[in-house]
């Protein structure tokens, strides 16, 4: 999915001949961390609420300020993960989007990005979630897939990230099956470190523990 597909046209921008006071009103009324500044139809800059609040003269024009983030924006045709990276880099809750000519097309709210990241990672899946750690030199997608499929399950999503500065990688799996005790045992047998998992058997174990705690309480 491209960044352009996540634009919310209700997010305002402001012309550079507006005042700091006008910009602050837009920021406050729309709960924005930053505001996109335009020169006509062209993207001119990206200014934070903190920068606006530092200006002593609220009647000062935005064109008289130097935006610390100029000329940061995201092209409409890039993958939305670049926009998510932008949010992290600038601690922003919106991302300004431009076309190849530098014209402002609109902004993407961070919530839209979060939703798509959830879809990408399978956060809305109904199966089990397993997080593993392993040495990067021993990490094998084919081996992990074989372990999962040997129990009749399928990997719906797989994400890998390096745990720098160590030589470990963290593998996050979303499966189409909730009961994964056999799969967990297999991963441990193959010397994968199971950092976290959640599935049907955890729920059942919780019921068993809570029932036993209740029985112990009643016996007092």
C-alpha cells in the first residue's frame, strides 16, 4: 500500500503567510504535533508545535521562521512503511505527502499507519502469536516453516528483526492455529528461545490455575 492511499483530507495545512497564532489554533483544535506549511500548492515545510510555542511574537509570519525539518515530506508513491519511519524520526502524528512536482496532496495520520502496521503484522489474526529468538547464523525460514507445518499449522505472518548489538534475531510468527503447545515444544527442541507466546492453551491453563486457587481458598 502506498502512502497516498492513507491520506486523510480532513487534516489541515497552513499557508506560509499565516501568523504563528493562527498556526497554534490549528494545532490545538486538531490535536496535531506538527503542521504542514504551504507556499500556494507547494509544500514549504513542516513545523512542530514546540517550535511554534518558542516564538515570542505570535503575530510573526510563518515565512519569517526557519523550520528545523525543511524539506521533510513523503512522496505519494512510496510504501507506507516509509511514512511510519517518518513518524518515528520526527515524533510526529501526521505525515505530509507530496507528488513528484512537490505539490502537497494531504497528510496521513499516525493512526492510519498504526492500523496498516497491525494488518501487516497480523495483529488482527485469530491464531496464536509466537515470538522466538535465535542466533542469526542459525536462523532458517525453511526450518521454522517445517516445524509449524509438521503440526498442521500455517504461518500467516512472519517478521524478523536484528537485536543489535547482539548476534540474535527476533522472529515473530502469527499462525492460523491457536493450540500450539506441540509447536512450542518443537521450537525448544530445536534450541529456539521462546520469548513469548499466546494461544488457546494459555487461556485453558489460566482457567485451571484460577480454579485451583478458588478451591484452595474455599478449603481455608
